[in-house]
């Protein structure tokens, strides 16, 4: 496989790589050895990840978790270049993750499962977007980057055993519609504080509002409004925990038009009020 692999960050917490496929045609890679435990977020593309007799259909919007010590092959599904953010962990870091991921013991303790896919939630995707954007900058606070990463890993490893199958998408949908939905999600991540409308989001994906509304829910398992709401609430949670801004200011800066609506939505999402979270 031809690819550019850029190291974006390296610390005892993890190493972050930006994987950019450069293959000119669909093919199957040679066998590659997995040396470390890794969590990869698939930003773009679609590939088959093969370990022994198991094959995972990996596409954008999913996390691919891989244990060390196994060989795998990657097979392209279409000619859209694959792009991934790969978080790699040393043995010591992996051990720490396992201690704080009781919900994932079914994966870590089962020698017959080498790799799994986890459907990203809006919270996970928003955190990834913030991390990836931060690491593109020349200067940034390492502590803040690592804090965001730790929050992301906690969410991914708190998912537990899969309760629902991944969305069933055919190759045409993955080739034609996934890139459009990723563009819409990126727009939400950057404009969550605005009064976003359904026609506005549909236009980002070059679709009719009706078609977009149905397709977005099929692919993300969330309605456009629910996705936007969860992004707003995650940004609010980050501000509550890491700034001294008044709760009212945080509510309005993250797109809510009333403190009452913000407080009710926050408590429903996180199980406690904004003021209780801060204290």
C-alpha cells in the first residue's frame, strides 16, 4: 500500500499519525504486522480490514480498534483515498487503558477477537475534530491536546459490547453519500453556535432536505437536530470544565437561545445540571 504517514504528536499518552492513502488503483495490500494497540478514526474512504478469516467493512465515521501481535491486510473498496487518524499506544499505555475500560473487557480478554469497529457518536466525532484541528497548528498546549484525547478514548472504550449492528450501506451509498455526509458533519462542527437550518445542511451535501434528512439518520443513527444538539452540549461541557465563563454565557455561545433549554438538555444528556457538573 502506498501512503503518507505523518506523525502529528508523540508523548507517553500516545502517538498520533495522519494516514493518507496514495494508491492509484484499488488493490489488496501485503500482510502488515500490528505492533501496537491502536484506535483509528476513519475520516474518509472505505476499505476491508482482514485479520485471519475475519473481515471488517471499515468506512468513514467508524473507529477501528486493533490489538497488537497480528498480521492484517487492507483491501480498497473504491478509488476514494482512505484517510485516517491513528492513535497508537505503548504496552504501558495500553495497560492503563484496559484498567479504565471495564466495558471493553469482552474485547481485550478475548483472544479470538483481534479487531473491531465502533460507530462514532456525535460527541466522539466532535472531539476528534477538535484534536485533529489542534494538531495542525504550529503551537498548541500539549496538556489540552492530551486532555481531549483522554476524553475521546474514554468515550470510545465506554461503548461496551455492540448492541446494534453498524448501518447497512451498499457500495454506491458509501462511495457517493458518505463524503457528502462527512462534509455536512464538518460544517456542523464549525457552525454549531449558529441558527443552522435543514435546507442549509442539505445544501452542503447537494441534496433535497427530505432526502438528506432520511440519509443522514440512516448513516449517523441520529437526526440532524440531535447531532447538532449533541455537538453543542459537548462543547458546552468542555467550557464548563475548563473555563470560568458564566453558565449563561456558555449556553448562548454554544447556540442555545435560553438558559432553561440549555439546562434541561444538558441534564438529559449528562445526568446532572450544568452548575452541578462544574462544582
